[in-house]
């Protein structure tokens, strides 16, 4: 997934994080997503998921699909710069129970060592990953 695809998907829409936590960062793109579990939870009868990133997409992306893309991009960037992290809390629970994210989850949970955060500050490539590292009371990742 290219960062331009993420930028297209998140442009000109409202932020899920603003709705949940108040304004967390002016550095983050604003977006909205669909929490409809009937549409957004895959099952054995599901068909191909619409390409939300296509300019002619007709549906709002599912929130869980956005979180999956963020997980993928985060993991690829951490691998590219040679840093370790651990999945924790609800993200770990979802992976353990269902080998996927919890469909109603609103975030991804990672644990990184303080030395890793220092390395992320120095080496993180927001252009390549499509994700920025920002600090607002705690370090957060956003698009």
C-alpha cells in the first residue's frame, strides 16, 4: 500500500479520533469510517471487499479495515528500520482469539521500549509508511 493511497482515503473526512478523544493532533489527517459490524465483519459468505482506495469508491471504509492497513504499514516500517515492538491489550486479545482485530476496536495497541521510541523519532519515515509519529501526552501514530 502506497502512502498516496492512504492520503487519498483519509482526505476531506472527519477524524474518528476527534470523535472519540477530542482533537489529538493537528498533524493528523482527518477521516471517518464505518462501524457497521454486519457489513464490516468478514464471514464465510463474504464476497470481495470494495476497493476503498479507488477514487470512485462508493462506500466509507470499515474502521477495522483502516486499522488493518495501519497495522500492516506500521509493521513494514518497523521492519524496514530494524525495530522491535509487541502487540498488547485489545489488539493482542483479538489476534489470540480470532486471528484478527476485534471488529469494534478503535485503535491498535503496541508496546515499544523507550530506546525504540528514541530510534523511531530519529529514523521513522512518514513518507514511506504513510504514518506519522506525534506526541500529545503519549506518543501516537497517525496518518
